[in-house]
C-alpha cells in the first residue's frame, strides 16, 4: 500500500486525503494510473473481499452460479440476518425462522460450501456488526450487498454497498467499476458530552446534506473530535451515511481502532496498521487546508452538538431534542411513544448497550415505571453473550424490555408487531438508520423517529416524544420528581468479549462434490435464465407503466417485510413490482391504467399483460429514484417483466448501477420540467438508440393520446463498457462469455 500511495501522489502531484489513498491503492491490475476526475471518470477497482446478507445473497449467488467460476476469487461471506422475524423473543423467533426458511438457509449453506464462501448461520448476528468484529481492516476495500456496508468505515475501510451483480463481478475476479467519487470533508472539533452520542453526529450531517446530498461522494471525517470517538461510534456514523446517499464514509486510523482490533482478537492487524499510520490517514497538508482538498467541507463542534431526533418518514428531518416539543406540536405528530427499539447494525455495539443500560438501571433504581414497550436487538452473538454475562440484559428485562434475535428484525420490516394491521396513528422511536413510511411495521401511520440508543431508552421511560432528559423531570412510584442523569458506559468490555458459538461455518475444502439443488416447483428459489440481448433496434411503441410521484425508494419499487421470502424467486417476487409507488395521475398506490384494456389494475398485473402481448414499457420517476436499500430486485423485477427503460429526474447511485447491470436503460430528463409533459396514455419511441454512445444524449418521441408529440432529450451516464452490458442483455451475460 505505501508504494501504491507514493506512486499516486507523484502522478497527482499533490497530497492525498485518506479516501484517495485507499482508492488509488486498489486500482485493478489493468487500470492505468491517471489523475481521475471526481464525479466524472469511471475507474476499475479490485476490492479485497465481498459480504452478502441472506436476502440479497440468494439472487447474487444464483447469478454467480451462472458465471462459469468454480470458486470465488476473493474472500467472501454470507450472513443470515434478514429472514428472522421479530415477534416473541430471540430463541423462539430464531427457531421459527429455521423452520420457515430452511429451504433458503440450506441453499445458501450448500452454495457457500461449493464455492468457498464463509457462512454465518442464522443467529450469528447482523452482517455489518459481524464484519466489523471479524473482517474489516484499515486501508482495505470491500463491497457488500447491503446499503449499510459502509459501517466498516469505523475501522478505516472503504466499504461500499452494491447490488448482487457487482458482487458477482468481484467474486468472479473481474474489475469492479465505480465512478471516482467526490469528497465531502467533515471536520469534527471539540468532544461529545452529556447526552450527546456519535449517532447525533450523523443525524446532524443528515440534516445538513439531506437524503441525496452525499450522492456520488465519500464522506471523510477528521479532526480532534474524530479521534475522540470509539471505533464502534465511528461505525455508527459511517453506517448511517447511506441515508445521505453517500458512496461510503470513512475515518482515518487512530488509537480507538487499535483498541478495537486488539479487543476483537486482531492484535496482529493493529500492529501492522500502527506501522503505516501515516499512510492510513490524510497527508498533513490536507488537515492544514482541508478546503483545498475536499469538494465540500462541513464543520461540527462536538462540544456544542445537541442530541437529535430525526423523522418521521425520512431520516434527514433533523430536530434537536430541545426543539422537539414545539416542532412536534406544530406538525401534529403523536407525542405518546408506543415502542422504543434499540440495537440494529447501526447501534448495537457494547458501548451502545452499556450506555443505554445505564439509563435503564436508573429507571429501576429511581422507581420509574416505563411507559412504552421496549425492545433490544443485539448486533451479534458475541455482543449478546457478552452483555448477558455483564448483566445488561437483566437490567433491560427488569425495566420490562424484550430481547429479540441477533438479526435485522424491526429495522427492515421483519417485525410481527401486534395491531400494526389496524393502521393506527402512533409514534415509535428507534436507534436504527432508516424510517421510511411502513418501513418498520408495515403501518403507513407509524411515525418512526431515529435517535441514539440512550435517548430511545429515555423516551421509552418517559413515554413521550417531547421529553427532554437534559431539562425535564419524571414522577416515580413514590410521587417524587426525579431527573435522569447523563448516560455512562464502556467503550469495550472490561473483561473482554466472550462467546460460546459465534455462528461461523467454514466452507468445504473441496466444493466440487457439493450438490446445489433447487426444486423446480419451489416457491422460494428459482434458477435464473439469462436475459435476452438487445436486438440492436430502436425501442418503439413502448407504453407508460407508471409515472411515479415524489419519493420512490427501493421499498416502494420492491417491498421488503413479508416479500423477503421470495428474494430467491425472481418471478414470484416480481408480484410486488412498484406496488408502493404513488401514481401521479390518481395519487393512489398499485393502481395504474392498462392501455390495452382502458381499465385500472395492480402494477404487476398490468405489466404482465403488456409482457404477454410483447409490448415494451417505460417507468417514469421523480428525484433520487431508487433511494434506500441496495436490493437489486428493484432492477431485476422490471427487467424480468419486460420494462425497457426507467426515465427520472435523478437516480440514487446504487439503483442506477443495478439497472445498468441488468441491461436496462436508466435515463434522466435533460430538462427536469419534461417530467410534467408525460401523460397517462403516452407511447414512447426511442429514435436514436441505434447510435447509443457515451456522453451522447438520447431522444425519445412521446406520443400523446390526442396524436400530439413531444421530443424529449434524455441524459445518461453509460460508458462504453456499460453500453456493452446493455447490448449483451446484462453484465452477467458478458462475464459468462468470458469464463466459458
């Protein structure tokens, strides 16, 4: 790494930020070292490893099975964390999941065995926490099939969320392509104190940048304030950077990372990193004049930072705790907190749990009756075992808390919440990362707010969203007014981490004899057929499937929750295509006009009718289309059902890439106002697709029902290689040709 960094500095003739050092040190062997334009040039990289969670691993590995490779080219792991539904308690829910999802778990285990992939069994923990504890390392680069992969930035690693097709590229030994990111610097001064936690830093940043302000950029944190944070606190901040659309987030190597590496059994890695500390941080000149080296600079004084509560319905609506009473009343948000939930991949470290437990202990000691339901979701079996040993789980249970399985659970909609089907208006507070409508419990009227585990605990004790523990008092069982003291905790367990069975299973030494079977009549798994190549002609006569209004996340395009069970069956899961998107012509969800019949129907059903009649279709969308999860199903479903193009005002990064990988056209209006020209009965004719080329606009003729026409110019970001994906029908089709 030092040699590669030095070569890059000579080529660029300037000092480098930490993110740049890692990027330039991971160029693919065939990639020429150049002064790449940020936000402009596509670059081929060679990541060190791949991680996949069970919901996305199914489709990624089904694709990898078609790659022609006998084993993965880089270390790879599968983590079973998404398919465990939170309902009763950890042990019961885990047992239920084993029974319900055995077919999928057996498939993932056998594929992992066959292709040399490490397998983390159900109950082992959430992918990002397990990666931080076992695999993340300073100066490394990894990709993961989950949007919160950047969690590993807490250990100084560039870790990027991708779709499964990108993972297939890397596992197959191919270059991984990424547009050279822009750089946003966040200078942290001062030190956190009182009720303020690392979570409040990213909640503040989300309020500044919004959900799309980090798109196409790496957020790099530095300064004295950064060095005062724990490694897991840094991980929390990097994890939730996905909520501002950032490619990833990162901190330079420091003493807190060294302590964490040593505590998790990686002292040798810590020693190696210590020797390269100058390489694993920005050059001194960057610290001295950051405005010269970052495309955008944000400064936050941690000593003055106030605890924040973000939401509802979007993670960037940031409200300081002191203002929540006024803001909530103004907006009519329900003030009674029905449930407080702590844990998740974002906030389930030992430090998080110990600090939250200190608040819970006060409730018990001071005679306070908890007003809200309270749940805990440990991030890994190692954390769960250690916090149980140290008495924290007992403290939570004394407070009335319930411990769910070491899995994603309520964070991703895997929460069988009693009464949620009634769609009653209510408020929940959690320490997760994402809070879109229906995200946690399927209820569109659940107002979900994101905050730190400490504040979640305090709000659950008070039962009120407008409770400010810094100022307010509570009445205990003796009628006395009592005040909660600021949280205290431990960065790392004093007696070390401990676990009986971490849940890891190494792959077979020789996978050639392992048989991976998928039953032809399975409802959960379906072997993939290659998508058809482009016929080389202009697409004409395409009908409008839907014009989506406003926010259209991957949750709207391909819902999670109960649909997770079909993540390995492309045809079955395609029955949720865009059922959550709002139709711009009637403001309703899952109700679009079928131009063949003139009747309205559910989006998947209407699209299947078009497909049966060999009629191509187009989806039209608004800003930041595809925001949220990395799930490539949101790209594969429309591709499978016959949609040819997605035309929007702007894309979220991962979704745009996923569309390209699956051989679809992801295009943006050259003039955003042209979105308003699209009418319900429109037909689309692409007039110059036959000359599809990089940096050349495309033109689509939009024919309206009255015979009038509009010629609309469309921009795209396809380079020559990506156009070859489109021509071949998908990126995987090209890989298979090269490997067979």
